[in-house]
């Protein structure tokens, strides 16, 4: 291993291997070898154990109560709208990892390859998914980069960012392979002191089939093989490699229609256009933003809290309903959080569905449309199995798209029952094999359980800056 240049921090490569657990590591020989020659430890996470909240904790060393990322999205009260998967780093409060690194070593350079809240961040190099939204309604795959010239450089070398392999029914190893290739290119040509690399592949089949399915085990093996050249390159460049996960995905079998319960109780309101029903968050007395196994329940007036609690008290699949004291105990007491926070039982997860008749569902319900749905929809990973013509329809829509015509890729089912994996709860203390973990190529770097809030200081120490 080549030592770092004199006076420079030790270069780091931090891999966010989504969904990595000890159970899956058994199917990943290259990461197993890294841990065997280096070190490994259980990794704590935060509530909710979802991407945006966990990554923000890793990079700030603080909890959602402090950095403000209470989920993958929330109800923006000042806008009267539910927004998920925003990209501006300004939403994340607190001192970032790179801020602390630059105080210790002015000129410290950082590359962010697909970690979330990348846009607007004070990093030197940025790559993040960002489709082209054409004026005629078409959406085409692409990414955003800084510096801008990097966009054409990566596209020429590896092709257009494969957005439809990053999420949706076609999500597969192709997107993680592109990210690995881009990371290899960036660390080889730009030599950043810190490279952050997000690898989503395990998120797909584990949600589709569950963590104990052979197809999920194969997904782990495939990702490990894809990672091998990057691990080899990092070793040759003298980079310390840290691989961590935000959460473990556990088996589920019960969807919980939390918004339908609130609607039946007369608390959630909709408005109708062209025969379709749309959630009316500004008029609703209470509604929920579903996010895997967590749901933020927003209650407009204090006098409706009791009614909202009563509507959900006996709903099968809810394990806990956190009030102000409960949120504070879980470090989730931030103004962006719901007045109540519902936590699903271990084998359950929350849908965002609010309509009572599928004939009244909005047209976006059957689309891969992460920005219009007022909650997370893992069913976007499937094509509708009840529609025998679904692939023909998809091919027809694709043909219209290629001709430059308007199209609707309405292939997503309205039945949530196929989902077999979810996350968001804190991992069970008696099942460490299903919780997140952290690996490091440096021996004895890790000992005992590492808290999510300690990842920032750990990385600074590994870089020689703490």
C-alpha cells in the first residue's frame, strides 16, 4: 500500500453499502476479506433508519433532532406540501464532515458520488442523479455534476447515468456498476482526500423478496464482485476503505394503510380533479407521510391530537405512537417531525395510500413518481402482475417516448402485498445479524459498537485529522 504524501491526510474511500448486514456479508467474499484483514463492528443507526436521516447523521455527528432530516421527506408546513427526496444540502443543519476536515487541514478535498443532499454542498466534486425534465413532460435519465465539465466526461466514458436502473421496476446492478466506475475514475484522476460512494443495489431485491431469499443473497454477491476493482484500486492508492450501512432490511408481510384509517375517521381530506382524488394536506385535520416502517402524522390543530391518536390506536401493524416525549426520547423532536410518529411492528410497513377506491386513485399512483406521491412507495419496484398486458403497455410507452411524444409508463401495481422487505425501525437488540455494520481496512480501527453519531469523528481520526 502506497503511503500518503508527506503532510497530507490519509486518503479515505467511504462506501455506503445500503442494507449491508452481517447476514449478507457472508455472501460477499471481497468485503469479508477487507474486514478480516482490517476490522469490523456493529453500527448504530437513528430513528428513522432511512437513507436521508442516517447519512445526515454520519456526516454531521448529530441526530435528526439537531440536523433536521426527520426522514426521506416530510410535510413542508410553510409550503402546504409533502416533498420527498429533495436534494439541497441546505436542508441539513450542522457542521459537516468536510467543514471539520478543512479546519484541521485547509485545502482538504472531497468527492461526493451519489450520497444524498449533494446539491449545494461545499464539496469539490459532486455527482448525483438528476433527470432532465423537458418542457413537453418527458423525463430522461441524467445526472448533475460539479464541476460541470465532469458531466460530459463521465457520460462519454460510461454512458448516461442509468436512472431507470437506479429506481423503479428496472432497478438492478447496472446503476451501482456505473457509480463504481465513476468513483474509480474520479479517485484516479482527481485524487480527492475523501471520496463518498453510495451503492444502492441491495435495496432492491431485499425489498422485493426479503433478506433471506436466495435472490437477495445473489444480489449481495453481485455487488461484491462489482466492488472488487474499486477495492483493489483503493488499496493501490493507499486509501483507507470504510464500508458502512444505514440500516438492515428485515422481512415484512403486512402493509398498513395508515392514511385510510385517518380518512375513515374523518380526519384526512381529499380534493377531486378529473375523477381522481388528491390528498389535501392543507385542509386535512390529520394525515401521515409514510416512510417505510415510520410514518409522521401531521395534526393541524392541537385539539385534534386525541382524535388522531384514537383513529390509530387499534390499527393492526402499529407498534408505537410517539408523542412529544416519545420523539424526544428517540432524538426526533424537530419541528419538521409530525405531531405524532407511528412506528410499525417488525413485520409491517406503511403505505401512503389515502383513496378508498382504486378507481379514484390519482394517475401518478401507477407511475414511478417519487416526487408527486405524498409518501414512499416501494411497490414502484414491481410491474403490475395483475395486468397481462403490462409489458406491452410499457413497450408502447417507450416507443412513444423515443418518438418524442408524450407518454405514461403506468405499470406500477396498486396492490402492496408483494413487498417482502422494509426498514426504518431501530434494529432489534436480540438480532445483531440483521442490523447495520461498519467495516474498515485498517486493523484495530473499530472496537465495540459504533454509534451513528460517532462516524464523523471516526472518519476524521482515520484521516489523521482528529
